[in-house]
């Protein structure tokens, strides 16, 4: 197709051999200009698309002006790229506005819950669903993300407190709200910042204070042995090695080294692998169990599947022994996790330093282990007594030095 000049310098066109636009052949317009010392030609479009020689001349004039002033795109391609970027930004903003009009509940019960099922433990998913159904949903389930304010969250806190639940429950409910907002922001579903940042988190202390005496532990293990030998074995390993229930359930035979008397704990709660050490009783127990393959669970559930919870036989045993009778503070109640707590408490009572206890428990920070520091008052008392003894010794030494100096002075005089 042959190019034809127009009455506008730098603008030309060519005609389509068959297609008509009106009574004339359809024309394709292009512009030519100097850009960065090079002659460039860029196509604009067909007359049937709305282009005319005059419109082409206006575009060319704008590009020439940009070269002179240094402002704006200097080529048609740069102008198109800029326009595309602007359109994409407008589309994203429109999508965000549309999403922000979607309610918190629809996001939670839709994409958020779907993602949680794939990436979180089943128990965690169930807990979040329960918190949403009972406390979060009734307040903000039908509210768009952009309209949720600290006022709504304070109302959630108030409802939970009025029901007599612990501050920890309110803390978990606010965590669900924050996670949904963060989920939406990470996926460009909203530009809103979670209002939890402006709400004072309720102070919580759910650290368990109760641990078993050696006599109580012996009674419990004896009772479990009669009720459920398998639960007795699981409880003994937790008590003597400081393992969480999930860590006991995750033990594979490849993790058990009877020669070195160690257990390798993988994918623990803090994401680290650590080593637990067997007592004689634990070694004897494991040595007596039928050994499966390297990938077989040491304590498999029914049908060989991995256990996911502690049998309620443990709770019944605690009830039979009366350990929780008359106790209302959940931190003082004996539960399966009390076995791990007892392990750490016994270590500190017998004089084990907190750093060693931290490593054996697999705590991320020493502050998590410091809850047991009050169990070693004798070590603190010894430290003060040592300070007193040291001060007395230095006093006596100074007296001796003073007498010697005086004797020397008398001899000199």
C-alpha cells in the first residue's frame, strides 16, 4: 500500500485496498518526527477507528512540544504506555472500591476461609470459625471493610467480657479481624488498614501456673495405665521429655535413637527441630514397643492415621483423681499440657539453669522460660548469702591489712 502525504507536515496515510470508510477507502494514519536524534514513524490507526489527519496532527504537535519542554511523553509509544499505566491504575482502584464494598463476612467465609483450610491446622480453622460465628460475625459480618471502625471492635470486646470470657478470648477475636484485613491487603483486595491498630489489646496472661507434684504425677500415671495403656505411654513421654501433645503424635520411628537415648522433634511449634532426651523409663517403654518402619508413627491413631487430639480418657482420669475439684481458674486446672509444664517446673526446682530449660522446652526466647524462675528460690537465697559472705570476708581482710600497716608504722617510728 502506497503512502500519501497530507496537508499536515509529518502526517501521512495509506489506503486499504478493499475496505471502505464512507464513500472513500479506509485510511491508516501515521506520524513522523525526530526523537533523540533519530527519525521515528509511528502508526496511529484507521479512519474507521476515528482517526483523521487533523487528529494525527494534534498528537504530533503534543509530542514535539514534549521534546521542547521536556514534559510528558516524547513518543507515541511512550504516550500509549503512560495511558495503559493510567488505565491499569484506574482499574485497580475500581476493583479495590468494589471489594471494599464487600462485607467482612463474605470475605471471611469465602476466600479467607478457603486459604486458611489449605495453610492452617484444622483446629486453628475451627477456632477461627467459632470466633467469627459467636463474636465477630454478629458485629461486623454485614459491614463493608471500609466502614469497619475501632468502635465495632470495642463492641466485640465488650460482648466477650460481658459473657464472662477471658481477655484471651477477646485477644483471639481481634486477631481474626486483623488477619482478614491483612489477607485482603496482601491480595490487593483493599487499601484499608486494619482498625485493630487503633484498639488497645486486652491484657492477657494465660500461662499455666499449676504443675503436678511427684506424688500426683505417680497417681495420674498409675490411673492412666489401668484405663488406657496407650494414653499412659503418651503421657509418660510428655512428662519425662517435656513434649507437647502434637510433638508426641508426630514422632516417627526414624526420630527415635535408643542408643543415644534421644528423640528428634521436627516441625515443632516454633518451626525449629530440637532434640529431647529420654529418661530410663521412657527408653524402657519405647524399647518394649513393636518397632515400625522409619516413616511409621510411634503412637499411631486408629487405622494407622496420625493422632490429632488427646483422648478424653485423660480428662476423665483427672476428674476421678479430683485434681481440678473446686478450681475455676483455667490456669490452675490440670490438663494434658500440664505434663510439659510439670517437666519444666521439676527441672527448675532441682536447680537446672533457665537457659538449659529453655533449650529442652524449645522456647523461642528466654522470657518464655522465666515464668518458672520463682520455683528456684533457694538459688536466689544462695546468691544473696554469697554476697553477704563475700562482703564479710572483704571486711575481715581490710582489718587485717590495717593492723599490719599500723605495726609497720610503729616499727618505723
